[in-house]
C-alpha cells in the first residue's frame, strides 16, 4: 500500500511552493496539499477525514490566537492526532509547532513585548529523540514573532538555542514532533524573510534535508509497520 502524506501550508500571502517541495523530497507515495488561508474552505477540517499516514503543518504569519475560521478548523482536525484518538505522525513547523502546543494545552505568546520578529540563521542544540538518533548542532532558519512559552503536558524539549528555549518538542508516547525553526526554508523563503540567501548554504541544506527525511521515514514505517 502506498504511503500517504498530507501537507498543510497555512501561508497568508505567498504559497510555500519551494518549502513544500523540500518537505516532500524523495517521498515515495501519494501526497495532498492544503492551503486553508489562501484557498478558503480547503481544509483540513474534521469533515475531511484522516485518510493519511502522516501530516506536516508548516509556518504562517498568522497567530494561533487569531479569530480565523480556518485556524479553528485546523485545530479541531488536529485534536484527535494529539490526544491519542487517531495517532499519526505529525511534524509541526513554526506556526505548526505553536498550533500543536496550543491545541495540546501549552502556552503560546509573543517573543517580545513589541511583537518584533526574530529572524535569521542560528545554531540549535538538538537532543536525541525518536526522530534523531544522537545529539547534534544544527544550523537552521528562524522567522517568528510568537513562541511556545510553556510546553503541553507529555512533551519534552528536544531542541533549544538557549537554556529555557522551547525550539523543539516531542511527545513522550505519540509520534508528534514540532520545531520552531524552518527545516524547509530555502532561497525564496530567505528573500521574503529578509535573510541573505547565501546563508542558506550547502551544509544547512544537507542537515535540514536529513531532518525532513527522518520524518518521512517515520511516516513510511507508520503506513507499513511490518
């Protein structure tokens, strides 16, 4: 049976075509792309169902606290994946990281009182997890105004730039992995975010591609556990 991967691109203005291509990489199965903010009604919602083996929720300029119908629908759709009723591999990136925490009972808020964006290429210390075998340092792209301040119950910190930062979270039992940074970010993203595209160099691309490949491998194993 072919593995199925759903990608949610919640962009408000420009679709993340390059980022979606990076997430898919060498994906061997079927895929489905949702753009709920750019294409109103384009789910996923609880009515969409769960005919997939894994899901990736990408970044957005939206806040998880915005009064938007598509955010409410996406949160409702995610809830069974996060409380164990429908356990599927989930990868949350930036907004996806924040939304998963918000739905699961964590606290999300502004990084600075003036709501200034944190943007640039930084190194994060990554701890061993079910996604990554050993501890490592990873150069990654950040671009966000909000962050997870308190992790939801059942989640542990697996990546941080500084002590106390919740840049990566993993559920203790469920295959749910979320990260504040953007492993999918490439040249087009850098230009829109105001980052020098030359900072998206070969070592950064190689490291983050292996990161995304590790999640795809988990989805494949979930689809065919034998």
